[in-house]
C-alpha cells in the first residue's frame, strides 16, 4: 500500500511588541493647588493583538481512506484476474493433456486394428479346412500351407485313421489331399496337395521370441465355420500339456484366444502375420466336463519346424 504524503508545517515566530515608550507630555512643571497634589502618569496604550501561529491547511476529509479503499479494490481486481488466468491456463492445460491422451489412445487402438487386419489378410489364404473320413465317420480340422510344393502342416489327431482327406482352400475350391507323414509324439502331421497357381504360403515365425502379454490371433475353421479369426494374448509360455491321445507337449503356448473344435491344426500368428504356433487343444473344466473359457494351447513353431524336417526328409 502506498504511504500517504504528509506536509511538515513550521510554526511562525511569535512577536510581542514592547510597551510604547513613556514620555513626558511637556516640560511645564506641575501646578499645585493648595492641599492638593496631582500626580501625572505616563499614558498607556492598549496592547496590540498577539499574532498566533498560522493555522495549517486542512486535508480534505476522507482522502486517506479513499486511497486505502481504492488500493484494496485494485488488489482485489488484480487477484481475481490472476486467479482467473491461472484457472484458464490450468483448465486449458488439463484439456490439452486429456485431448492428447485420448488422441494417443485412439491412435494406438487404430494402429492395433490395422495391424490385426493386415496379419489376418496375410495368413488367411494359406489356411485350409481338412475334411477327413475315417472308419468311425467324418472329422474336421484345419491346416496351413507351408511351402510351394503344396505341403500342409496340421495336427496328427486331425488326420489319424484317415481314409480320405478333402482340402478346402480359402477360395472355396476343394483339392484331394495325401498324408505324407506324422510325428505322433508332437501331434503333428503333413498333408500334401497338388500345387496350384498363386498359392499362398505361410511364413513361419520364431516362437522363442514370444513374450507373455503379446497380441496373437488364431485363424482356422472352428465348428466348420471357415476363415474364422479370434484374438487374444500369449497367456503363458512353456506349458506342459498332455492330450487325450497321450502326446505330451512340454513347451506349449497358452493363449486366451478362442479355440474350438475345428481350430486344431490351424494357425496361431503374431501381428506380423507369421505362424508362431499350431492350435491343438483347449483345457477342460473337470467340474463341468466342458471346455474352459480362455485357456487354450498351441504347439510352438520351433517344434513345428523340427517336425517338418523329420517328415519331409524321409
């Protein structure tokens, strides 16, 4: 607050005039009368008024109070303006941060969808449906074309006891398939068809580079519904699972991507569209004796490559 200015007033000197000089009116001696004495005294004069100190000029009433009030008003206005500016800046910053976070989330989601679509489009032409006739009837499964010779990898339990194998391609055409060989211990088999023009071949990826939480997609023919894709993540690695056939997979991939009968022998892929596993089975809830939701397993691609070498080099 600004200090009030005060003027200093100095008292003026006071003057007190001395009495007028006493003088004799004349030099004529006094006349005396008999028995009477007249005394003459000098004349006296009334004193002049004494000049008092000048009255200092009075300040206008309320000036100091008005200044204080005005200062408080200005301070209040300034404070309100400062607070409003801070609030606006803070809200704008929060709004910008929220907008950026939303934009980032939307961008990330959009990028993931684009990657999934591209991966599915890449693998789908090489995924086939297998219709297998056995002495007990017909069973269906899936398979993946892995080379230009027309070799298709699938599960051994899909083609076990086969009499005939019909291969339904992604374009709807049907080809006759022949069983080339199996590795029953790993529940893997190879079926071959006649090569055809523009045949798509899956790229085999490295399952040893998978990490828990990584996005994966399962593509196959669940329940005979062709070209079906489901998504999930790698739930766990190196699981040891035993199949009803007795085969034990010691380093299986666990995933929560939906896998149903008919998916067996199909493709489990990463977001680059590479084959990282062969879906094989789903865990069973022993209490209800039904398939457990979101607990499925696939044979890793490293084991698939090893089995392919054994089968195709025979």
